[in-house]
C-alpha cells in the first residue's frame, strides 16, 4: 500500500505542476488580448541621427546556408557608413573558404571576418569575442538559418528612443512551415511562444527573453549585464535575465518578422530541443533564487518562475504518464476509492487550458482564415501528442540541467532545402548516433498502446484520451527518430 500511495502522490504532484503551468499560460493569454489592443501605442521615435550598428552572424560549419545569410545581411537597408557586419566563424570545414569568397561579391559592404580555431565558449564565446571589436552602438544578431528582413534595422532602431531599453526582439517566421508535418508542428509551437508568451509577458512588464537571434541589443546593456556567459546552453536566456534584473527594459515587436528555417528531421529537432530545455533548466538554477529575493511584483516573480522552469513540464508529463498506469490499475482493482480516480481525471483540465493557448495562437498566426479551422482540427491534437512523445528525451535534458551535468553546445543541422543544392539525406551535418532513449520511446509506445487496448476491454475510459495521445506520440517520435538517424548512412 505504501508503494500505491507513492504512485498516487507522484501522479498528483505531476498533474498539479501541469495545472499550475496551464494557469500561468492562461494568464499570459489574457495579457495577450490586452497587448493586441495596446501594442500600437508603444513609443516609436525616428532618430534624428541614426546610430552605428554592428550585425553579428555567428556561424559554425554552415555550408548550406551561409551564402544565403551573407546575401541577406548585405541587403540590409541602412547607411553603409553606419553598418558593420561581423561574421563570427568557428568553422572547421569548407565553410571558411566559402565565406571568404562570398564576401568578395559585396565590396561596398563593411564585412569584418573573425575566424576562431579553439571554439572556446561556443556561440557565447564567439559573440563575446566579436563584441570586443564591434564598433556599433547597437548589436543585431542573426543565426545562420535566418534571412533578415532588409528593413530590420530601420524598423527596430526607433524603439530605442528610451535610454533604458536594452533589447528589441522580433517574431520568428518560418521559411519552410509547410515542408512536412514536423515543420508544421514546430511552427505551431513557436507561434504560441512568439504570440502568447512573449506578448503576454511583455505587456505586463514581466521578464521576457532574447531568443538568441532576430533581435537587437544596446551594446552598453550587454556590457552592463556582464557580457555573454558560456556556463549554460542558453546564453540568450541567461543574458536576458541578467540584464532585466539590472533594470534594463526589453521590447517585443510581433509585427517585425524575422524569417528562419525549421529543422525538417527528428534528429535535428531533438538536438535543438535538448539544448533549449537543458539550457532553460540551467538558467533556472542560476537565476530563480536571486529573482525570488529581489523586489519584483508578485506576478512578475510568478511568471519568472513559470518561464525559467517551463521545461520542467516534461518531467511532470513523464512522471504523470508513468504513474497513471498504476492509478488506472489500482482503480480497476478497487484498491483506491472511486472518487479518487475520478478526481485524478479532473486534473486533465490543465491540458485543456494549454490546448486553448495554442488554439488562439494558431488562429492569430493564420489571421482567422477559413483554412485555419481545418488545419487546427488535426494539428492541435497531433502537436499535443508529439509533445508528450518527446517527454522522455526532454526530461533527460531538464534533469541534467537541474542537477548540474555539463554537456557541449551541439549545433542544430541546417538544410536550406528550398535551394535544391543538396537533398535531405546528403546533408553532411546529419546526426547518426541514435541515443538509447529512442529505444525506450519504442517501449513506451507499446506500453501505452496496451493501455488503450485495456481501456476498451475493461470499459474504463477515464485515461483513454491521455494514454492514446501518449501512445501515438511515442510511436511517431520513435519512427521519425529511427528514420532520421539512419539518413545518409
């Protein structure tokens, strides 16, 4: 019986965490609606004298996208005398020669090429080293898979009229949204972040984050906050919190778009997800205690904790899903009161609230088109299912981040499939080593399909929606992982 109590306790703790997280998301949704009415009123004053700007392009072995990046950066609509473009290159392959040849095509552009051979500090180290020689008062940053809007600087610089504004973040859009189911689902998730979360937090003065790219900083803000640190895998989130904790204000502008590529294969998605979730957990360890002791309004602290610990939801989903097996069996055998089992099902309302957030962001991204109605019918449940199917993989990343286990910065492979230069399977940067967790995903898929079968056999459908989404999600994640790790071999 003690084991049963522990099992039920784990289930309720997991579902309670998910419920609290969903309430935080619901609160952000309310502020998103307020932000929609107010964001046009944000002060924007065209500067009398445009400042000098440095655009930093950190790259590492980017054969397929670096030419596109350089071309788009060269097209930035800004005075050539006031624009410096730093290419911070840590590459160890032909990308080095490719960059040097490409920049020769733009003699009128002030390109500054910085090549490192030690890759110390990874991306954070490259940005830090570039900042030492950057001549701009403002620092714009674009990752290799981005295609900057030519008017990016003209649109963002005016929002720095207030001297306390330290960073302006723009909204990512997706070059290959419709390439596959996987890219559609990633766009589905990112749209919720860039509409609901970023707008909802920014509207109420809560902490928001620079997203690592597609944003522009005041150089003095970076320096005042302690420059780029490389002790977490999400240097962008870390610097964001250090800067805002020192009193700097951030601005988020959803109407300014920064197009980028989405990873089209599961191995690349997992690599990116691992870095994001582990880095988020590392930042939680680094900043949560300090934020709790600083003077901030309650709702700012509440959303800071929800923000910093949001990746922990994958641990909660994993624990809840596994413990739900025991709760179902205990209820079926009459070992726990019937009302207890039904009460446990009520906690699933948290998933309903989370689904509502993604539903609103989807319709807002699609501008309420009729096609959106048909799209959301299958994309919303599929997104929830795949998110649950990634719980094991991401829970491992979060646990490592919370417990202090260090790992190197693994870049996400870029593809540029639209160019037709290289097929998916011929990409030399594909990851081929399949992690052990992938096989456990297959096992969990079998387990939860078994629970779906038992639900019908015993006519006990309390957990059926939950277990079906888990079964389908783990199946899809395993199948796409198995396929993608074998590509190009």
